[in-house]
């Protein structure tokens, strides 16, 4: 496992790891894109299996099952929206309101994949709740907490861009270039599939205070 990969929790049923920005969650289609977080974890924990994904540009907390039985149990929690996820992001511009939500249906923009787009006829329902954490008037940026109620691909990125506030560094959705896309999975909460205990994890944003 790479030094950048932090293990937050480990037991016989599951593990919680932190993905660095720029690393794939799962192997890509091309031979040169096989390095990913689950492959690194499987070097030490061969039974580690994917339950959900983060975009390559996104950093933060990820949950992995150990074995197929636990994978099915944890995947069911995601499907039933038992799992609670929160992200922090820094977006371009100063958001006027303090909180709100975006409900725009999303679909893959196939000629430009992996880019997604809003499509009211064919798109799948997608809902994001947002809350302002801090405003930087000098840099004209806003730090926000994001809650993806649904889990569509690129949902947070496209929804923030649709408000006219793309995430800093997210050139795919209209932001100016930056060192990285400033999106981090900072909180993760779920029910342990064996003990029934509520598990909660926090990861500090690497760009906090930006």
C-alpha cells in the first residue's frame, strides 16, 4: 500500500481508507490505468472489495467490504440510503445564500464521456444539498459542505457548476485550472453490518481555509 493511502479503520468485515486525489478508485480500462486504491489495499487485504467509488480527482474517505457477503450487505446500505456522506469543496465565486439544494437530472454526455450533463427527458434524478462554511471575498471563493442525497456520477461537480460556482480546479465543468480539484469526502457514516453499531469517520479537508 502506498504511503499516501491512510487506513482509518480495519476489522474482519470492512475497512475505511482515504483515497488521495489523482488516484483511481477501481482499475481503469487501459493497461496503464491499473493502479488504484482497491488494488493497493488488496496487496495487504486480498478480500477487500469495492462498495462505492470516488472520482479520480476527488480525495477522501472510502468504505470497502471484506468478502462478498459483506459487500452485498454494505452495498444494500448505499442503495437504501442508510449511508451518510458529506463532502467539502471550494468553489469559484461568492455564493449569496447560506444553504440550498440542486435537483437536476443527470446523464452521461457520451460523445464527451466521462463528462455528464443535465437532461430533463432522459436523465436520472439527482439531488444535492449544499451549505456555506466560509466565504473568501479577496479570492472570490466559497467553501461549502455538500450532501449528495443521490449518488450519480460527477453529481456534486456538475450541480455546483450549474449554480454558476464550479469547484476550484474542475476544468471539465468550467472552472479555471488549479493544482487539484478542491473536492474532498470528509465524513462517512454507516451501520456496521455485523455488530449493528453506527460507525462515523471524519477526514479533515486538505484545502481547509482556502
